[in-house]
């Protein structure tokens, strides 16, 4: 992550910012110019930092404060209770149910999505006619908002005469209880995420594939590697950073899924994720705790725990991919060294 | 994370469509020997994928233009004639036009703010030298990986304290700046503006801000357009936060649409009509700016 920053400062050739002002200016003008150079950068970045501090960082930190109090939505701040809210939430089976649902839906959406996106990107990486048309066609679902996607798929997966059950009926299969069964509802919700994001991720991966130098493929082809072999031993390793990036963003987004479970089946239990909470995700539980049960203290505890979970998974992802990359680097180096040795040995 | 952006940034300066053309053609000759164009299988697969993904959308339109009974058909393909009647029902059920107007206002204000502040900060991080620059930039990157949306409860408390709940301002203010925007603009500007140009402007006696306006902004324009597009999309699609701070009488398009889905009896042809109506604006945007959207994603734009 930091690699970009450690690059030599782009402006190293530039004159020092507070250097002499051009031409022969009056001293006060020179001083004004120096002040301009010194202060301007801070002035330019301050709107971001000030606003971000107020609406981004402060609420996040204050969540910790709220989570340590009895705090009612209507009555406001109550007693300080220390870690009591956390203890309650960690012993709450609805909380663990929501974590299970979130992770299950996340895995059901992330894993197939990445494989399909990879395949799609590989297909789009061919020398197609009407390139832009095909790219636009895979991106189409992205412009349908999650709320609209959910309304559409809620209808598609309706248990009485929804599109999917109708099609299953044609093949003589029994209708599936998409909104009542735990696993089936997870698949239905994951399919909404997949539908909207697969093409988008395919385009990101496609961009990475197109950045792979073509002469590598050339030499591999000359060495007799077929297209499949080239895909797995050249394309995939070359686009790994992008792949990791896609996985990390999918994780951050996927673990905060809300709209889809909120609106998937509103008719039972008012949209808290199914009558038996069979598809209640953690953010949905947070929402229920804050605005249905009106317990802001406990809701903040949920937010804080989810926050920690997401950051931990993000870090894990990051270090794992670092390890894999460096391990690979080592084995590559060894292989190169060996090949070089053989080559030299063969010649002498 | 950064690699996607750094790799792709130079590509942004050229025509996005034209640039890959030449190497791609050469590459294919190498990759597949004699054949230079992929065969029918590839087009067949793509067509199947396209039809498969587009069908749910088409199906919604077919049901939206039919009656609730249309939904019972197995694979309906032909739209009926009820769309306008259903649309009228939607307009009765939810304050559609008000919601549309609110969504437009909210998304536009957020977009302008994010683009302006991101360009300013991104330029400073990319091209100006100041104490603490690298540390602050690391901070910006780190916040991108942090789910700040989880601060919604204190944020809600603040908005209520200010008496802003129910007002559009409550939706707008929390997203006036994004760490991603700053990062995106910095990555773009670091490569695209030659330092000599800034130097030249300074030698000519232009102040810092003048230099920013005359050198940085024109150079940043393509990236600003992409950032604007994505910021607009993100603001437009947001559901959780408007649901919390706005009331049903003054909704955004997304929260209004959500209202259609409530109640024990759901007339799906009405719900789907609403979904189709709400999709039309973005569909138009997609047709007009689809190419930019694609090149934006391919330059490493990230989901919001």
C-alpha cells in the first residue's frame, strides 16, 4: 500500500517551495509569496481533513463512547455501563446468527463472483469485435440501484409463482422456499449481489489483464505453453495485486450488506431479515437494535464489533497476499538462479 | 491497492478505446497463431451471458407493463400495454417526483463537493511539497479501508441534535468528502502534470491558487469527470443513511422505492413498475456516459 508513497517525491527537481520569488519583488511581496507557498498546501487539504474529521472520524470514535452507555433512542444518554453492552451482544444468539448470515451470504456472493468475473475478463481480453458493446453489456446491471435490484429479485424469487420457481416447475422440480429457507434465502440474496457486481469486477480484472506485457505471452507460446496453461501460470500471477484488491473491496462491502436483506421480504416481520431472522445480516441487526428496539448503546456495540471484524479481515487479507507474493518471489528467484546456473553450466 | 491505479493512470491520458487496439492485435497473432479473431464460441458465450443478465431487467418491464397475473407466466417476453396505468398507480402511492428531485439535488451537491475538494487535496498531495505530506497521505489511504459507514449512530445523534433529520442536508453533509476521491485525484495528477509546468507558472508570477486553476484543473479534467460519475452513482444508490435520517414524506428515490415494497399484500406489477421507473434515469446516464464509466472502472475506480 505504501509503495506509492515511497516513490521519490515527484517534485524533487522543483525549486524549494519557499525559494526566492521570481523577479525583483518588494520584500513584502516576497514574504507574501513565501506565505502563499507555505500555507497553500494546508489550505487545499484542510477541507477534506476538517469535514472528514467531523462526519467520518468523530462518529466512528464516538461509537465507542455510546457503546459504553445505556443509551435510548428517545430518552438519550443513560448510565455508564462499561463493557456491559459488549458482554450482552457477545452472548446474544441473534448477533451470532447475523454474523453467520453475513458471512454465508458474503461467501456465496464473493467466491462465484470472482470465478465468473475472471472467466468473463479472460473472454473480454480476446480481440473482440465491438469491444465497447460487450463491455457495456456486462456492466448493464451496475446501473440498476441495489433497491431496484432487490425489488426485482424479490419478485423473481417469490415463492408463489415467482420466475425462478416457475422455471423450476417446467423441469418438474418442486418450488423452493426462497424466502423462508435459510440457505435458499442466502443464495437468493447472494445472486442479487452477483448480478450487480460481476460485470463490474470483470472490467477491473480485464484492465489488469491488458496491462500484462504481451511479449511474456509470446515467449511462453514459443516455449509451447497452451492458452489454458498461459492463463493459469502467466495471467493469474500477473494480475494478483488486482485480484487481491477486488477481494478486499468485496469484503469491505460484502460484510456491510444491508439493502438486499432489508427489502428482500418485507411482508414477514417488517423487513428485519425474515420471520426467523434467517437472512438478517449484521448491519440489519444493528439497524433493528437502533431504530426498532431503540437501544443505541447496544447498536453501537454491534457497530463497533463489526468494525473490528472488517478491519481484522482486511488486515488478514493484506498480510496473506503479502506473504504469498513474497514466497512466490523467493521461489521465482530460486528458479531463475537455477536456470541461469544450468544455462551457464551447459555452455562451458 | 495502489498498483491498479498506478498502472492504469497513464492510459487515462490517451483515448481509452483507441489505445489498446494496436498491441491487442499484435498480441493475438502471437497468442493464437493463425487465427486473429476469436471464434463463434466466444461470441456465443458472451451473448448467452448478456441475455442471461439482461433478462431480469426485461422481465421486470414485461411484468410492469402487464398485470400481476403476468408474473405467473413462465418466461414472458412480450410487454403488455399497462405500463402507463401502473406508472400512474406508482405516482399515487409514493411521492415519486419529489423523491426524484431530492435524489438529483443530493447527488449533484455531493458530486460537486467531492470533486472540488478531492481535486484540491489531490493536487496538493501530488504536486506540492509540505511538511507531513506523506504521513497525511498514508492516513487518507488507511481511512479508505475503514468502514466509516459504521459511525451512523453518533452521526444520527448529531443530525437530530442539529434538527436536521428529515432535511436533505442531513443526507448531503456526511458525504461531502471521500478519502477515495482524494486518493484517486492524487494518483492521477502525480503522473499527468509535469513539474516543469507548475514551475513555469510560478516563474511567471502566478500564485499557488492561480497555478492550481490554470495548470492543475485543466489537466485534471478527465479524472474529475470520472470521479464525478462514480460519486454521483454512489450518492444516488445509497439507501441505509437516507432511510435513517429522512422521513417517508421527504424521501430519496431509493427510500421511496423501498416504501412500495411494504405492506402485507404486494402487487408486484406495481413494485416492478416503480423499479423500472427508477432505473430509467440511470439507464439514460449509462447510454450517454457508459464509455466513460467503463474507462473509469478500468482505471481502478472502486466501489463506493
